């Protein structure tokens, strides 16, 4: 009888809190983003048959509908991911990107013939377990009341130094390392994407909170700091998309996805820890547990990477000719000037 009387009260006051909303949005985004890797990869392969591939500097994929389908899927995932940051801390949202590894690896196994063996599946499982350990011990979200407050956090000496280092290293990789090593060393393109991605996440979190506060009746959209965040997000995402396309075109999807995840997650956790001081709100035991979870993810990624039965580049020992087209060779992968 009492339970029936309490039912209207429960219906009027849903039990789902902000942290749970962020968790659901993060899981949904990982499914969309993991699928988008495969769709975009198939689009890049199709576009490369009729022109210069993306790895050779071509942009013919922009006329390929399949690539745009992958891009739309990724945008949907990024919107869900963007929304998740408004409800939960980055240390909780970002590690759930491990699910995108699982999605892309399994889809690549069936749709791209990029074989995933038993130890690769074990690696996927370890990625999930490690991510859940981090999620269960994630620090609570700090009290953020305005976009101005977040912008002031970004101007702190510690985060300003981090952001400056990211911009310097990304420029160095793009201008000096990419022309020489970009087609043989996967970490050149992945490094740029990961570092710039950490800055875009911080800005996305600021924008998400600004929109959330606006809907709650505290308008944040007319503050100049909101516009600054939009500019930072736009610039960082453009850089990420450019170099991620190059990495996907040259290297195997099942390799790109986990490596990108590990370094992007690492950079984001570091950036969030510096900017929002996430770990200052935790006991040492919880921080150590999170580190153990992250090491578990690294082991899973290693297994996924080390047990593949393919070369990291599509078409073993392929290289680019003068027109940016792929050609077969018994020599190592090089970029011919």
C-alpha cells in the first residue's frame, strides 16, 4: 500500500542523476564513433581507387558519399560525447572511449578483413575492464557555475604551460616530422590528434556546461569566453580530422583506433587533472586504483596490437608513387618525393 502511494512521487522525481546521464551519453558516443572509423575507412579506400589517396595529400574522399556517411556518424557520436562532458567529469567520460576500440575492431574483422584473434579479443576485454575500474573510481565533478570560471581555470599557469607545450609539439610534428616520417611512423599523426584533442575536450566541456547553465536559466552564451571556446574547439577539431584521415588512410584501422585511444585518453586525463585539479579531490588509494585501471587498458591495447596477422599498413609493404598513388614494393614503406 505504501509502495503504491509513493509511486507518483517517484514518477515526479526521476532517480537518474547527472553522472548517470553522462555515462549513458558517453557509451552511446563510443558506439557511433567506433562505427564511423569503419565507414570512413571504406570511403577512403573507395576514393583512393579514383584519385590521390588522403595519405598522399589528396582530398578526393570529400566527393565520396560513404566517407560523408562515416563523418555524419562520427558527428552524432561527438555530439553525444560533447553532451556527456556537461554532466560528468572528463576522467569518467574519456576512458569509456575504449568501447569504440571494441566496436571498430570487431567491425573491421567482419567488414574489412582485418583479422582479430583470440588474444586480440582478450585485449578488447582488458580495455573494457580497465575502463570500468577508472569509471568506478572517478573523482566527483567539481562545482562549476559559469563559463568565466572555467576560462579562469584555463588561464592558470599550469594549464597555460600545458597548452603552450601542446601547440609547440604539434607544430613541430606537423612541419618537420610528418613530411619525413608520417607514412612510416604511426605516432606522428596520432600524436598531433591526441594532443590537440585534449585541448578540444577541455573547450567542449566548457561549452557543454555553458549550454547546460543556459537551459537552467543562467545565460552564458553572450560571454566572450564562450566565443573563445568555440574558436578553440573549431580549430582543434579541424586539425584532428585532417591528421586522423591521413592515419586511417595509411595504417590499419584496428591499429589506429587503440593507439589513438590510449594517447588521446592519456592527454585528456593529464589536461583535465591540470585544469580542473581532479585528483586533488581524491584519496591516494583511489588515484592508484585509477592508474592500475589505465595500465590494464595499456596491456589490452598491446595484446590487440601485437597479435594481429597483418602489416600496420594496408597492402603489405606498399608505398606512394609520385602521384600519391599506392604501389607494391618489397622494400619498406617510404614516401617518394
